[in-house]
């Protein structure tokens, strides 16, 4: 009997620590869940604050983008007054003879299109005339305009005269010969294919 009683007593003793562990585990899980809820509540609070700040910035950014020029003029030491995008990258057109050539597919990887900022529907220019949009792509005097991935600094004109993708790339210049400050591209504005 003592052997059986000791065994039964041992079993009872084993169950008691197992129950205690289970209770501690349950308490730990409950504490962990409470901590997660508390952190989520704190995170939600700062997230809401951050969200409000971001929303304010987005509103201001959109308002600024709507009023900011998509293209503007800049001085080039070699080409005179040229057109650049809002970040200062030089703007180009692609022509073959006097006809516009569309840039698409792999061409756009090297010569990214100048596009309207998100939420903007009208293209504007500072010192640049005849700025419009064809969908989201910016045009000047009817010609779609692009930047060059090889221009590493604002105002660089490394793409001038490059023959690729079915035509020759030219910097869009602002000249004073046709009405003071008019934008001159080397293309006719009546081209098609877009």
C-alpha cells in the first residue's frame, strides 16, 4: 500500500504543479494580450496623430502640386535658356526630321516622360508657354516631353543630339525670337501618332 499511496500522492503532486503551470501560462497569455491591446491603443493614438499630420501634409502637398509649375526655365551655359521639370532635370523632345517620334516601351526606361503630379489635371509652366497635358504626359507646343536618365545633375544636358529610339533628342529651349519667351522645340506641333 505505501507504494500505491505514494504513487497516488505523487500523481496528485504532479497534477498540482501542472495546474499551476497552466494557470501561470494562462495568466501570461492574458498579460501578453493585455500588453498587446495597450500597445495597440498607444500605437493607434500616435498613428492617429501621425495620420493627421500626414493628411495635413498631403493636403498641403496636393495644393502645392496643383499650383506648382510642372516645367520651368533654367539657364544653360552652352544652350541658353532651356526648359527643366519641377526637379530641375532638363526636358527633351524626340524627332525624326521635323516629325515627333513617340517614346514607349524600353525608350521610357532611358527617357522617362514628364508627367503631371498625382492629383493634378492641368499642366503649368513658369516662363514656358504652350504647356499642356495629353492624359498625364506633359506636352510643350504639342510635343510630348521627356527627361534623360543620363542627366545626373539638375540642368545637365547630356541627352542633346543623341540619336536613339527612331529619332534625335533635343533639349527644349526658350527663345526670344518668336514673341519673347516663347518655347521653341525642334518639332512641329501638328504631328500625330499619339
